[in-house]
C-alpha cells in the first residue's frame, strides 16, 4: 500500500514554510454550516494566486506532487491497486513519470484524470492545452493509467467495494436509466470525496456534488450528498494527500497554486459544514474540547395530521456549548434532521400509525438520549384528485393518435390516469400522454380522462374532446431512417440527418441515437430524441461544438455536452445506430469494424432508398468529400426509376422578405406548404417557365415546403420574415 504507507520524508521533500493551522489564521474556525463553507471558499479562492496552465503546468506539478516516495522515477496512479507483477498494466499503482501521454495512442502511458469530470460540470470545465481555468486546477487532477481514464469516462461516482471499476449501482446517465456508476476503490474513495468537496467550495454551482456523484441528500442541506461524507469518514487522509497540499500552498514552488484543500487538512470540517456522522478531527480543535451531550428533548407533540403529513413540536434541549441539530426517528429509522424545534413529516401513508422520537446533537456530534416515544396516526384519504385539463391530440393518423393532458392535483399524489374512448374505459397510464391505436379511418372519437390516487379516489371524467382520424392514406413507407452522416476532416462539425418519408407526423420520443465506440463492445451513450418530425421533413442533429454556419442554421437538435458530445462525436470507426424503443432500426458504419472506414466523408442516403437497414450497405449511400455540408437540412427521394427532376433545383430567396418565392426545376411540380404543426396551408402548381409562388397569405414564421414531381419529391424549410 504505497499511498497509505508514505513516509514523512515525502512531506519534507517540499519546501515547508506553513503549518496547516497557520494557513487558516484569518478564517473564523468557530463558524459552522454555510457560514464556515463560505469562509473557507473565500480563503481557497483568494489564495489561488497561480492558476496553472493545463500544459505544461499540471504535467510538471504532477511529477512532483504525485511522485512515488519508494521510487522517484515514478508517479502514483489514482484508481490503481497492483504493483505491476501481473500482465495487466491498466491496474498498476505506479508508472514511469516520463511516460506521459503524448496523444499518439500508446496504451502504457499515464495522463491526467479530471476527478470531477469536465463534462459533468455546468458549464463544462475549461482550461486545456496551454489555457488556464477550472479544468487545470491541480487539486482536481491526478495521474492515471490512460486506459483506466478511458474506462472511467465521465461516469458518476457511486457506492462499491474493493478495487476501482464500474459499480453495480446505476443511475440515469449516458447509457440510459441503467448506467452503472464508477467506484474509485477502497483506497481512493476518501481522496475523491475530499477533492469533490474542494471543487464545490472553489467553483460553487459549476461543480455541484450532485452532478458528479450518486447519493442521497435526505439529511443534508446545500448540495452535498451523503456518499462523499461517508467516503470522507471511511478512508482517512493519507500522508500522500497532505504532501500535495503542502506543496501547493508554497508559491515559491514554481508549479504551486497557492491554496490548500481544507478537507485534507481536517476532514472534520466537512462534518462541521454539512453534518452527519463525525469524520476525523486532525486538529483536535473540536472533538477534544467538548464531551458533554445535550439534554433529552421533551414534550414531543403531534398535531395537524392529514392523510400524508404530521406536524411535530418539542421543547428545546440544552447543552453546555449549544444544540445545533435535532434528528427525527420514525419507527426507529432516522428520517429527517432540522435545527428547529418543529418539523412537518411528509410522504406518509393514509390511515397509518407512526412511532416518533427526537434526538439532540451539539456542534461536535455529542448526542442526547432519544425522547419518549409518541404515536401519531394519519387520516384516511377520501379526497379525489382534480379533473385533468387541457386535453389535446397529436400525431393523428388513420388508425390512431396521441393524447396529451395537464397533470391533475391531489392532497397526496396522483398515481394513474384512465382514458375513456366513446365513454368506454380503454387504458390506464401513470404518464401525461397515451397513444390510442386500432381506430378506424375518417372516424370521430370522444376522448375523456380521469385521475386516481393511491387510495383509489377517482376524479370525475374530463369534458370529452372530439378527435377525428385521417382517411388512412399511406405511401407505404412507415419508418424513419438516417438520411445523411457528416464526419469532417478534423474538428467538431459532425452531424446526422433523419428523414420521415411516411404519410404521418412521427413523435420522436420513441427514438434515440447510440454509438459503438471504436467498432467494438456494446452500444453506448444513448441520446434520446424529442419533438416531432413532419411528413417529408428531416431533423438535423449536430455536435454541441459545431460551428459551421450551415450546420448551425439547419440544426433541430444539438447533441449533449456530456461524454465529449457523444454520440454525436463519431470518428469514422464508431458505427451510429438509430433506435426505436431500444431496438436498432438503422445504422451508419459497420458494426464491430475497428478500422476508420467511414471517416473524413459525408454519407448521403441515395434517393432510391425508402426504408432503414440494420446492416450497413455502402451501395445505399452517396459518398461525398469531407466537409460537405451543403445538403444538410433537406432530403430528396425518388420513389420510381425515373430520372431525378431535382438535379437543377433551387428555391429563392430564403428567408423571404416579400410575398414571392422563385423555383428552378426541370419538370412541372406541385408545391405544398405546411406550417410547423404539419397543417397544409398552401398548394400551387409550377412549371419550368411559370415558377413563381405567391405567399402573401402566409404570416411570418417557419414553413415546410414539399416540391413533388410525379413520384419524386424534395422537402425544404422556408422562413418568411
């Protein structure tokens, strides 16, 4: 255990001119709670006088602060646990300090781990390359094996045990609702916790603990989570951590920042700010000064019982220093904490008895005996929810439509909604929408909705809404597919285009994009889509860092800023899949092909293609040079073997500031214009010589223009100012 067994010689190898206590001489350490948090935040911010560049500053600092005291030619690797005797280099504890990552793809090098992941901050941490910023704060950067850094990615920290790796604890993250978190390892979890606490104090809401870790906030004010408080207790501060702190305070060291991490100096500061069980008091300033427990709270009284809440009050306890906290136990389980002498217990079950006790704690967590037990009972729930309102329909087709409504209210909580079709109970759901299917074309249906709570109290039915299905006409095309893939020669101007050639507006909520990283492994980094896509229209997804003017202007959806923009950050060997309800329906790139076979090119689906394909077939695509962006935002389709009528097509001006739009086309065509809701608002005929359409009846806004020549068509967006 190199980290835990570091010798004091490691500390004294730095120029020590300050003690831990002297650094805080101008901080009122008698404060607690948010006042202490603010005082420490101010201290570490104003003493952070040397903001290091990411390169070379952090590299050079790491080679000093993270040196292996048993071999000064090596650095210690966070998340590592093995001494290098096995065949797996990714779990090594140390690495030659000169084997730093140069970006050439070597597998045996070390690089710099942003323990608070750059992309999990809001806004993301900046300060890479030669630049300076939160992303180059050395208190948040540790040497790590390159492959291990990749494996950690930006997964949130979660509970685990043993060595580092993916946790069994899941959260709703980049791989969907079952994304497994990252456990730093038994030896490193305390380091991680104290680093996250530092980042929160130093950068405030940009680096919230709730953004980087998965844990309860049940008993914690502010945005701290119990996970980091627990790790701070379970994994004590090492001499290794102390040495890094000592180096960075002393600005006579070239690569020192000037500030310290307070929670390394004294883990108990976290307890003093956020409460919970007591961490180690390295200074002995707090826990050794007070051994007297508060008196027991008395006169516990319950009142104002409802079906889901109980108010409780009690007489304050006394203490030689001062009571800072009361803990409420319900049925012997710690349920809440407060500094007041009253509390409203919520989220209770109707008609249920609860046993309640109160415990007092002082500033250093000396605790009283629990109060006498009292029993209180919630009332039965007889109140029905309100009636659902604002019922609307969308995605109307010949066989169905999607219903949407506003949430009902209830004294406890609404659990289900019941959908009635022509007064017949048809379905139930816990959501605020439901798609009704199996209907007849050109038929009007009366739709009503009621709400129900957990006690089966049901509201009255809403006023019925009349919805009429369409005539059911179809062009035989039923599914979306990827119509364009843009992978530039360098940079972030990456984009996907998805087309709807069907006869109905399609809700994108069922669809998502995923990628297979480097042509191997599972589908990862799911990005759910949202909104709707009109008939013969496209939706364009771009990388969040794209700056090409065409891509930006045509973008309907901007990809995530997490996971370096994944999945819209493909690199030529990352197959991209379009999924519907979790099932792959279309793909760009060959699955399990590790070569960069689709890099530096624009792939545009041929006009003859009318359906998706779960096997990549290069013959379905026109392959265009890299950085070809001019076709994004529209897709032409040829549903016959006739020649392409749109080879010379143009529509201008766009945007329109007058009342006329000009078209250039080889053949006669029908021009149909739809509003953003998919409603037809204009139909015109044009020929090669009579090619002007009057749009004086249209109001300012965005429209979809469909130009159809026999069985061929193209759709374009039109803006009228």
